[in-house]
C-alpha cells in the first residue's frame, strides 16, 4: 500500500470540507444521516461565517483556517468554486502529506492540474456528486488519480454509496456526468415547479400541486430504477389511445421538451469542458 497507513474503519476517519457551500453541506448532512462519519470528525472551512450556524447545528466543526483543517483530517474534500481552487491549492499544498486523500468536487478542474499543484505523488481523486446527497438519494461518480491506491477508491466508494447511487468512471466522462447528474437536480426542480404551476392554473392549491408534482417524479424515477424497463416503454404504458396523456405528450413534443433537456445537458457539459481548458 505504500508508506502510509489508511484507517480501515471509515467511522474513525476525520473529514474536512475546504469550502462550506451547498454541496459540502449536503454531503456532510448525508454522511451524518447515514451514520458513516461522526459529526465531531467533520470540519468545514469558509472565509465567511454564513454557513457556520448550519454546520455547527449538526455538530460539525467550523474554522476559517484551511491549513489547520487539512492538517487535522484524513480525507479532504475540495469543495470551493473552480475559480477559487488554484489559490486554495497553493495555500494548503505545504501541509499536504501522504496521509491525506484529496478529493476534488470542483467542476471542470482536471486531475492533472490538481496533481501538479499538490506535492508529488499526492493521492488525488475527483468526484461529481449532486445535492440530493442530503437525503441520501444522490447520484455520484468518482475518478481515481495517478497515485491513488485501491483502498482509497474503496473508501470513497463506501462514503459516496452511503449518499445514494455511486459509480467509478474515467475522467473523459466526468464533464458529461456534470451536465447530467451534477446539474440535473436543477432541471428536476424546474420541472416540479412548472408542473405545480400547471396544477395551480387548473385550480389546485399550491401546496398540493407541489407535493403531487414531486411525488409523481419520485414515483416515475423509482419505476425506471426498479423495473428495468426503458423509460419510453413506461411512458407508453400511461398513454391510452385517444386519452389525456397522449394529448399532453403531443404538447410537450410540440414545445421541444426533449430537445430542451438534451440541450441543457450539453450546455452544462460544454461549460465544464471550458472550465477544464482554463485550468490547463
């Protein structure tokens, strides 16, 4: 395994989130809900105190000192915005050792850039989670770096699997993962809001409309995952000849619904690729 020791029991490991934004908060809350990490083993950092109450309310530690958080932790989640990451890497590089497993959540920042900015042979990984991690229904992908050991991948897979679906991938796919799964919750929230607006337009109370829309998407998602049927087959099962649903589908197709979703994934993917080019 090399000349460092990995703690086999994840519950004994200490985690740091360098950057305490929405994604870091979602992951921290998800880990605690899953019981895989103790609250007092999680430290988050940020330059402002905006996220401090949220994190301290769930038992996590908070500091403004990035170096201190890294020195006292085993796994470091780099969860700052991509344009801030280079400065953070420069700041913490002097205290990064072979003990640390560095995990970047920053969209578009390639492994090569991360490895070049950190000490030689640093154990570096990229992950692309999404915000439903907070309710342990996330969809995450991880990519090991050049010097990551098998045990490192197993640790990250175990952590991310506690937050929902998790899969290993290669770096060539991670921009597409960003466009689909990383940004995907925003598409779903927009769809829920639009469906709820439709319900309100037709006379339903707002609260009921939102609950019906959200539960409908949740139920449809579970049918796709649990039946193994193609989504279009499941769609056809709902569309009775001459019925209400096929009329609604015609409206969606006329408005370019499918093309808009494809364009949304492509747009987010291309933006992630543009960020990656700037980082090289």
